C-alpha cells in the first residue's frame, strides 16, 4: 500500500495566483491538486509551472473568466470525463483515474447568489438543480468496493459548526436548510464519507473560507466550511490524515479559500 495525498483549492483565478500555487506545491507537495474557479480556457492554462515542479499530468475543464476546474498530478492519470450539469455549458466538473483505480472527481458547485429563494433568484435555483443532478447521477453508480474520491468547493457548509454562527447563518446562502438537504441527498446517494469530520469532531468549529470583506479575517474568524473531501464506502478506512492549510489564506494576494488536504492509504 502507498500513501496518496490529494489537495483541493478554490484558487479564484489560477493565472492571477500562479506564484501562490507554486509556493503551495513546493511547501505541501500533494500528489494531486484539484483546483476550482480557475477562470481560464484550456489552451491558456498555465501548465508550464506545474510541469516544471513535476506535475506533468493534467486534466483541465476551463472556461473564459468564469468557473473552471483542473486536476494536476505527479502520478499518471487517465482522464475519464468532464460532465456538464444543468445544460448551462459551465465548466464545473472534471474526473480522472489515478493509479490503484482511484477515481477522482473535482466539483465546483454554483455559489447561488445572495437571496436564498429559487423563485426570485435564478442563481439559487441553479445551485439546487445542480445538486439534484449530482444526487441523481450518484444514485446510478454501483455501490460496493468502488474506490472513488470527491473533492471540491461544494459551496455548502452543512453542519452547525461548519459556520461561525449557526443561528445567524440559517437564512444566508451556503447554510440554509434547503441547501443542506440537497447536499445531504447527494452525499447519501453514494454513501460518501466526509473525510474532514473523520478527524475533526462535528462539535468542533471547522472552516475553509473567510470573506475578503473582513479587515482582519483571522481576528474575526467568521468562516465557513465550503470545501470538502469525500470518499466512497470502498475507501472508508483509507484516510490517514486531513488538514486545512489555513496559513495559506494569509499569504500575499490570497484566495478567500484555504487549501484542504487528505492523505489516503491505498
């Protein structure tokens, strides 16, 4: 068996923060890095830095100025698909197979706008529909010994202590009951296991995102857990470590998300 370390990070423009990504890879050295919100078309993805650092295997699903996901890996990968959701043409999913038949899915769920009402906010309706399609897709997958990992910015903080104030956030997009219901359905559809909460008790505060609006994000610490790593039942006992690289949020010109990393014994 070998240890596989997978990182996930909403980078909020990979070209704008390419130096930050390079520093992260040098300091943390994951085997694979899944990026969301890359904001670049495929042929303009800045692959040279990744290849120079040994991340020679790339699967990219890009889009000009918006969305976009990518998987970069030091290990050989077999690209399997980039699925479209909601017939919008958005680049929000890409998947590969890593050595050991580990199927890795990288998602960027829509943020949903500001008003948590699908009747008046099309962005929120889109978010709910996206998660409905995720659940329906997962329900068609075979159960059993499949070795699958799902990562990404899922834009939902499902648990009470995934936000700085459960009571104040119940009517705020990302923590509303209807969003949590939809995410829980998607998770249950394949029996996904929440890796972070294998290591961090549900009663403990746990965040991956801090708003740019806070003058001092660390002092206010009004965070949310929007970024997730899940494993299929066939990998339930594989995770050996989980980490939020919180200090990266404090590096120069940061994303508002911190990278998350999980190590798996596979």
